[in-house]
């Protein structure tokens, strides 16, 4: 399976699901754009896992479906690592994910790209409830996952981007800005 086939498979799996007022593929493309802006443009497995990062959590798609479609076992492992579990609370779900990320360190790339895209979009759309939820969760996320690939300068840059987006200056810059500003921020 090549990257374009992975994009098509995941967009089809998400069907009519939306991301705010956009088709869900808009979000997946945003997350891919974050990855490419941080130097992962040539890592096809990371990009394919980015397109699949919500498919197990939000659709009827299974790990077996991903493997049968042509995702590699490594790509599926990345997707599984960032997929929320079945726990009762959001906090418990996140703790499970953080543990899986530590066992599959490359998955921090997908998680950080997703977090950057989500924070940016939450600010642009004025969704402060989600924004402040991420802000409240940040210390635990960092404490449990910041050591993953800590020597990779691209990962350190991604953590700095998340910290900036969660800062008052980041919020003031992007709150209710345009969608073009959103994409420009992803490339900064």
C-alpha cells in the first residue's frame, strides 16, 4: 500500500465523519502537513500511520482490516499506540495511550503532530473548551512521554511548538484567526 492508497482507505473508513465543519480527511491532511513541516515528509510509514491514527478509535475498522488493506505491522503498531482504549474516563484512556507510546517510541511523532493540529484548529475555531482540556492534560502528557525520542531535534521542536500553542501568546495569536493563519502556523 502506498501513501495515496492509505489516504484513500482512511478517508473512506471515516466516511461522513466530520472535523468541525470539515470532512474528517481535512484533519488527517492537517496532521500530515504538521509532520512534513517537522521533517517527516519522506517517512512514508509515519505518514501512513498519521492517516490511520483515528481509524481504530472512531470507525469500525480493525487492526486486521488495516493489515489486510496493506498497512505494515509497524504502521499498525504506530496506529494502535495512539488509539484510546476502552477505559471509562478520558484520563484513564490517556494514561493507557501514554504507556503504549512509551512502548512504541516512534508513535510520539504521530501523537505530537495530532496534538499540534488539534490545538491549532481549536484556537482558530474558538473552541476553548477543548483547548483548555489539552492545556490541563499537558503536564501529565509531558511527564509520561517527553523522554520518547528525546535526542531527536525534530521531536524537541515539536514539543516546543505544543508548548507555544498552549501558552497565552500562542492563544492570543491564533484565537479566532483565519484558516489560512492556521495553516501558516503549522508551517512556522
